[in-house]
């Protein structure tokens, strides 16, 4: 796998640490620069949409207008999840299966069940 040379802000590092602590285990994944940039771009878009929704609420925007933006933000977040899931299957799951780590299939089934709710 490629080495990660991403410069992150202290806040991003704290958020990542909190996410690792909150997960069931402390697994990590090194991503290519392109994968990293794509995921961050998608998250930035979602974050911007959420800030926009907050602004709409603060400006007392019409409910339907806000709901349209909520639907767009949900679609963007779902798109992010699909891309991340596809990358996970193509890399982590494939590698673990080749190495005989069959528990990864159980982990994948579990996350797919949660993802499809």
C-alpha cells in the first residue's frame, strides 16, 4: 500500500483519533493520494451543504426549500458511502480474502446490513 503524506490540521487529526477510539478496533487504511482527495472533496461538499442548510434555518427559509437541500445532502453523503464501500471491497476485503482472513466477509456483511437500512 502507498504511504499517506497528507498534511492534516490539528482538528482533523483530533477528529480522526476520536473516530479510531470510537470504532470497535483501531484498524487503519492507507489511501492513495487520489482516493484521499476524492473522499475529502466529497466530504467538503456535504459539509458545505450542511452549512447551507443551517444558514437557511437561521434565515427562516421555507420548509420545503430546506427539505430539498436536506435531500441533496443525504444523496451526497450516500454517494460518499458508496464510493468508500466500493474502495473498501476492492482493496481491504480483496486483500484479506487472499490472505485467508474470512472474518472480513462477516464484517462486510454486517456493514452492508447497516448501510442498507
